[in-house]
C-alpha cells in the first residue's frame, strides 16, 4: 500500500503527458525528426499510447512491476531524443536541460518501483 502513492504520482505524469501527445503529436514528432529519428510521427504516437496504457496499469496497481519497467524503458529514448539540450542554445537549452534532469528523477522513481516489487 505504501508504494501505491508513489505509483499513482508517477502514473499521472505518463497518463497526462501521453494524452497530451496523442491530442497533438506534431511538435514532438518534429522535435525527434530533426535528429533523424525514423518514422517520427508513428514512434511518437506509439510511445504516447504505451505510456497511457502502462501509466493506467501503474495507477491501478495492475502488473505494476512490469508497467514501471516498461515506462522506464520508454522514458529513456523520450528523454534522449525529446530533450537533446546539447543541441540547443540560450533559453531552449535551459528548458530542455531542465526536462532532461526531471526525467532522470522520474526514471529513478520508476527503477525504484521496479526493484521494490512485493
């Protein structure tokens, strides 16, 4: 039960972000397409759908270990390709660096949930 609060809080990020991306995938697809990511639009949509499904599974504690592991795996390319701060300058660099660092913290939480399976 004590881990369920953490699961819920982490799930919100993925469910809200996934739905937001599904409503308007173009900006994220453009972001990764400029890095040469193949099939950027499809990749963004599939990633968003998986984040929503795994986020809901995590929120309701359905196969939470697998859901948190899947979210961790999805978050790595999302962070590297979606927040490539090293390619940015000025304010955009700081924004992407902040998101990159935030995602590292979220990744740490997901890894802890994955390893703390009961």
